[in-house]
């Protein structure tokens, strides 16, 4: 009976935290809340991120930062399941893509990690109770833990 109780506790804990077991491929349709165009500003920088729908087993996105009317950075993003697992691939300013493995997927929340990358090592997205999209990056810089967070609102796509 104790074994059954322990198994039940582990199953419940995994369900609440949304952790992904090794080798488990999460259903990318659970990330449909990312779809659409998101924009916001912070410290004088206007940023936008545009996510496609899940199609072909992949989500694609483009991110752009603009300050004083000039683009300061951009990034191509992809979330896809490979034979090694499900990953977020970031390609800032046309750099080769860096993979971050999904480590948490819950309702309206997802986290990815790559502990071998310099910065960031963790990327998180979540939708809050006001339907604002949060994006947060974390990791070490010069031995210190550093994080940065953005908050965006859904906007109509511009043509």
C-alpha cells in the first residue's frame, strides 16, 4: 500500500509541475497559446514576437527589437520535436541555432534549458491571468545569476 501511495504522490507531483520525463515528446499543440503577434516596450526598446500556429509538428517565430526607429536585433525561433527530444532553437542575428530542451510544459507555461550554453541557459514563456505573454531568460554572466524578462500584449499583425 505504501508503494501505491508513493506512486500516486509522484504522479500527482509530475502533473502539477508539468515536468517532461526523459524521452517523452510533449504535444506541441499544448503551446497554441503562443500563436499570434505580441508586442511591448521596455527601456525605450520596442520588441515584437510573431508565432505561427503549430503545423507540421513545428512552431516558428520571428523576434525584432527596435530603438529610436532602428532595428537593434532580431532572432529566428523554432520549437520542434526531434529524435533527441523537443527543443526550442534560437538563432539570434542569423547565428547558427542553439537548442534548448523542453524541461517543463504546463497549461500556458513552458520552459527550456541548455546548461552548456553561455547565456541564457534557461528560457521561459508563460501567459498570465491578464493574457499578457511573459518571456524570461536566465543564466550566469561572470559567475553571477542574471535574468531578463519581457511582457507583451497580443496585437494585430501589421502588413
